[in-house]
């Protein structure tokens, strides 16, 4: 296995004396890559370090980390690790577990690369990964970017094995007597990629045995053309920010409009893995309509006053503890237990004390509503916020106080009549204030 021509073609080598940080899960592909880079480093005059991110999603996760640590000791490679409960992090962020894990893993690698001064960060994606990615993107609905698959280089991120077959990797491991760990979830047919790998690809290879190589070659061709189209689309965009005149977007060539939206979404830094062609078409339909809002994975699109605004969606949800200050998105929240006779503030919410242990704070949902004092019944929170002039892109970030699962109060609106303090009981005061940093950013 010789990767030098491929690495030279894509300028993957660091400068003499530089460092390549290798992402190592412990699987066969990353073990192969780490070992190969170590042998290459001795000949080419650079150093190698290894980074392992523990997702804590499987009982064998610690086994994997220990294996990579031991391998690095054998190869005399500096080993670094980090991790978190990815499932919990995904739930809090409102993202899929796969997307959350990918994001946290790459954030770790970027932080570690900065700390080490690494010029390159290498991952072990190979030819089969490329073919599977292209097919999955095609099934979801995609444009040239999705058909271009995994890029060989993105910034300092490099994929030295991207043009290498799985058979070549296995032969390398056998030649050098290298072991590896198996992620048991790779065999589970609960995941779309695994069903494609184990069920679909073998059938397609009966039709065309060189399927993976052919798809990878197609991805290279499409990727080159896609980069050129991106350059054309970027010429219509403002220099910074995620807003654009509806008229400017509508006046651009039709073929460039979806990628203009995608390039704007990339500026938000919310991740783009879950954004499909369907989402881009929804934003373009909104732009043509000229008003309204569309929810996207991790983001929202709003049309107002002739401007299309893309913004990150506020998804964080957390439980409030009594007598504590809590940060929730752009809000600083403080709870106090007071007697019923205490003087009330005009800018606070008040809830009966008997609900104290059931209070929760999170985003309001589409079916939530409040029956406010003096009203003629319950009305939706969305409608109440609209009537008070809250901009569409701000509405989703407004928090909702719940009693268990039921909406009870919303800052700027008030408390539902069913949860108001009683004459003979205590009350809970809830004060919401915008963080000074957020206010400064808005100015």
C-alpha cells in the first residue's frame, strides 16, 4: 500500500518537522492509518500524534480507548483522549446522535490540533466509506455537493486513505500483524449505512464488481465541478453574515440558488449533515413567497421586509433548580420563594408555590398555549408572541416555564390563570433577564 502519490496530489504532507494528528478509534481503518503515518513520518521528517474521542455510547467504549492507548505506547506515539455522553448532549442540543457525535469528535480534534500546533488532522475514511456516503446522499436527495462525497482535504483535515480499498487496508494489517477492535454497532441493521453496506452493496457489486472504485471516481469528478459552482454562488453573497436580500437571491441563476442558501447556512456553524435538498427547496420557496418562517435541522429561515435571514435555532432545554441562577440560551433566570404578601415586580413571572417541585424550563412547542388573566380562553404561545410584535427569528428562543409537561408561563406574556399564586399560599418569583453579552451582540 503506497499513499504517497495520493497525498502529494492533494498536498497532504506537513512541512518538514511538522505534526500530523491522527484520529484513531481503534478500528481496522484508523489502526492502519496510524501505523502507515508512523512509518511515513520516519522517512519524511514529520511527527505523528493520536487523538481518540470516547462517545460513551457502548459498554465496550472504554475497551476501545484502552486499546488505542496501548497501541500508541507500542508505536511510541503521543496519545490524547477526551469524551462525553453523546446521547445526552444530542438530546440537549436537539440534534441526531450521529450528527452530535461527529460534531463533538471534530471539535475535539480541532482543539487538540491547535494545542499541539498540528498542521494536518488525518481521518481514516476510505474508498468504501466514500461510495456509501455518495449513495446515502443520493437516497436522501442531494445536489453536486452530496454526490461529491467526502472531500480528500478540507482546511487542515486530510483523508489519506480515501482512494484506498477495504481489501488493501486488510492486507496491510495482515502484513504488519496489526490487531484492532470491532465496534459491534457496525453489524446492527438498525442503521441505514449498515443496511447499505451489508445488504445493498453486495447486490450492486454482482452487477458491477468495481462499484466502489467507480463511485469514488465519479465523486472526484463531481467534486471538482462543485467547487467551481460554489465559487460562482459565493460571488452573489454578502461578505459576512447569514442574511441576503430576497431580490438578490431570486435574481441569481436558478442553478446557483440552492448552494447560495447552503453557503449561508454553513456560516451559522450549526452543522450541515442533516440539511438536505428538501430543506434548501423549502427555503427557496419561502424566499419567493417573501414572508414567513421555515424550521430547519438546527436552524431557522425567516423572510421579513425583503430580507432572508438564516439563524441558529435555540434548542437547549434544561431543568431549573429553585433558588439558583440559571443560564438558558440568551437568558439569565433566577427563582425565589416568596410569601403571598410580598410585593411583586412588573417584569417577573409568579407561579403558585405548590407547583415548585414540578417547575421545568424548556422551549415552547407548537401545541402549547396559555389562558392569561382577562382573556377569553387559551391561545397559542405562537399567536401571543406574534401579537406582541416578537420577530419570527426570536420567537423560538423565548423559553417556556412548565409545570411538568404543561406550559404555565412565558416571559413577556405572563402566567396561565391555572398556575397563578393563591391568596393563602406562597409563590415562586421567576425573573428573566437577557445576558449582557447577548444584548451587546444584538446591538
